[in-house]
């Protein structure tokens, strides 16, 4: 386990796996190193992988007040640790963060955006995103961490009965411990502004970028990701047939290796 010091002095914990060109793996909501480790270990057969705890999670520190810019600085510190330039793979809201990091001008060599959950241009969904931003802020302000996790699970489509069963699982307390970071991901995705793709971001990303979507994901997700790829100067959209939001490493890794190793 290593640590880098971000620009604001926050220690960010990471593990370095494998050997080869560097790749930074960015997890999504409620994820820590353990969540992304299967993908990181599979990639480590081909690359040097930096798999890290985003701030406020796992072994990483947290510094108030939160700002998305601080998380971009965290990725910058990891890229510097990797040698000054690196590819970046982000999943879900982690893809939204990776997109922001690349648009900010970080030395990203190649970028993979795996189902960033941006809303389509739909008034109903924009209102729901704003409502979610208000809900998660209120629940966390009231100290209702478990309820915040439950609300997120329901938001992602988990049936209420399954969520009730989850609350009795041994891993649920770890989710509670990371509950405050749900607000961070909400800010990354711009939920308070409606959760749609900021129009200025894609054009600011000059590097080759692969946008991945599961073929069994909702039609709006596939369409939104396709539009994102089209807006990127060097973007490409690829649908993974038969897959949903979370893809097994044995399916995902060959796709990532083909794109990231392409010189």
C-alpha cells in the first residue's frame, strides 16, 4: 500500500499492480480499492495499474470542504507517481470524474469512460437528479448514513425488498462508512444542475477516448454514451453485447487491453 499527497495535503492511498505502461483506475459511487481490485488485477497482466481509494474512502484521507477540483488533483498526484503521464479508466461516476480530469488538462494518454451515468436531455430526469442531490444532502446532514445508502441503492434500480435484505449483510457497514461520498459523486455528475453532460467537457479532451456501454443497459444510457463519444474529438463508442452496468473482468479486460495498448 502506497500513498501520494494531493495538492491540498490529503493523503491518497493506492496499490501498484503489475508492470508496463501506467493505468489509473477510478471507481464509482461507494467503491474503494477492493471494489475495483478484480479489474485492476486483470489489467496488471499487461500494465502497471494504480488502483486507489478516492478521498474519503478506505485508507485515503478526506479534507473539508469537498470540491470536484480536489479529486482531479488526486488523480494528478497519482499520474505524477506513475511517471508523469498515464491512461485512465473510469467506471460509472468514476468515468464522470475521469472525463473532468482529462478535460482539465491532466497528462492522460488514453481515456476509457465506462457508462458515465449522465442524464439525457429530459425534463423529468433532470428534476429527479436535482431531487436526488437534495435528498442525499439532507440525509447526510441528519446523520442518516444507512438511509443514504439505501436511497442510492433504490435510485440505481435495486428493488426495496432486496435493499432491506442488504441492510443485514456483513458488508453493509462498509457502505455506511462511505455514505458521505455519495454527495461527492453527486457533485461530480452535476446532479444539482440536472445531471446532464456539461457541453464544454467533451471538446476539451484531445486524447483517444473509448466510451463503453453494456448492451443490456437502458436505451437512454446507450444513446447518451453514444452522443458523448460523438462529441469527443477522438471518441469511439463500443457496446458490450449482453452486459449491464457492471462487467466481469474476463469480459472487460480484453476490450481495455486492445484499446489501451494500441499505439
